[in-house]
C-alpha cells in the first residue's frame, strides 16, 4: 500500500462486500490549508455501534475466509504517520462513510498514485454498482458519475476494454486541468 | 486526434467505434467469454493485483481474446497472492496463485489459448489450517 489510490481500491472493497449500489469517492486536495482529505461513502448495509468500535482493530473482520482484516488499520496507520486521522461514520442499514486526512506536504504522506486507473478499474470490475468520483484541487472541481456515463453508453458494456481506455483518458484530461492554477 | 474530455466527446467516440468494431453489448451472455476474476483484497492489492489486472485486460485485448476481467474479494489464499480465477466457457474455474505479469502471460498463452495446465494451480480441495 504505497499510494493513496491503492488504499482507496482496498477500502472500496468493503463497500462492495456490504452490498452497496452507490459508492461515492471524493478527494479534496487543499494546498492552501495544507491537507488532503478522502471520503468514501456507500449505501451498503452499514455497521452497528459494536462493530464500529472495533473496526480499526486488525483482528476484526466480517469475512469468513480468515480472521484478520488489515484494510482499515493500514489506512489509519498511514494517515497517522502523516499527521492525519481516520474517522468512520455508519448507520446500520443506511450508509457508511470513511473519512481520512493527511497533511498535504508531510514527508510521509503517500503519493496519490494512479487514481484514474483505480477509478476505471473499480467501475469496470463492478458494472452493476454506480460510482461517483469527485476530485477537488483547491477551488477546482471535477465530477465523474457512472450514471451519466452509462446513459451515454446505452447498450454498450462499461467494462469493454475500448471503453475503459476512453474513460481513463477522459478522467486524466479533466484531472490535468484541476492542477492548472 | 483530439482527446476525450467531456461526456459529449465520449458519446461521439463510442458511436464512431461502434460503426467500426463490435463493442460488447450488455445483453451478451458472459458465459461465452473467458471470465477472469482477480482477487483484490488487502493482501492482493499489496502484492500487485492491480498491475496484474491491468496487464490481463491489455494483453487479452491485444491478443483478441474475448474475455471479461472482474475483481473478487479474498479467496482465502493470502499466502499465494496475487491470485486469479480463470473460467473458460463450459469448463470448471481454476484458481492460480503467485500471479505476476510473467505468470499472467503464461496463463494466457498456455492455459487460455492452448488448454495446457501451468504451474501454480491451487487445487479446489486445498485445505487451510482453519478447516481442520
């Protein structure tokens, strides 16, 4: 887990396993206030207070194939190293959101990594789930919404390799503009 | 060629492409394709499952093999990550462990194309200590 994108890829797996149908990934890079915040929100089955209290413990996992779950603890550790924090809000049967922040210019903050590739991977690997991806850099904002994309694609699969290429290009083009001041 | 930036560009490109090549339609049954699932839990991601998945998609596309690559959660073989499950049409799925790009290439060339078995198969009856 050496990039923020990989953590996102990992944390979203929890949402998928919680049977979410809509997953919202927002990234806010605020260079003025010197932080980067990532929020992953889903409408999956949620957690009760008891599970919520233990979820950052590596020996907590809901899976049955093994007894440890490292996704959340790793991210929490990573945030802690870069002067940030991790918070989880959840309401059973309604929604869950994971919020994580890092000090932007901290030497131990992981780089963002291949975010467009990660988003396209998630979108294509889970064609039945809708994704919203919002990326803000200071006051610039880009929003990618699979509901809109699926409307445009009509009867073509969103996981067609050629479509994947197009989506990646589209996200990259818009992202590069966010960084222009 | 101008780059795709807006949804309108995407629509245009899609229509252009649709007239030239067959894009996969939603109604097509996945049964007719090679289906590959990449194990993508924490252990998988940390050991490079994303790169393997990107490679598989690209390589299958280049070699004109009809395939659907998706992700799955943990398969319980954390020691052997990255793991992938390959299901050829009409055949039983097979799980391969320790799949790096070289191995993925071998799986495509030997197993998917020629039907030869390659090293690294995790047998279905493999027992982990918890089962005992």
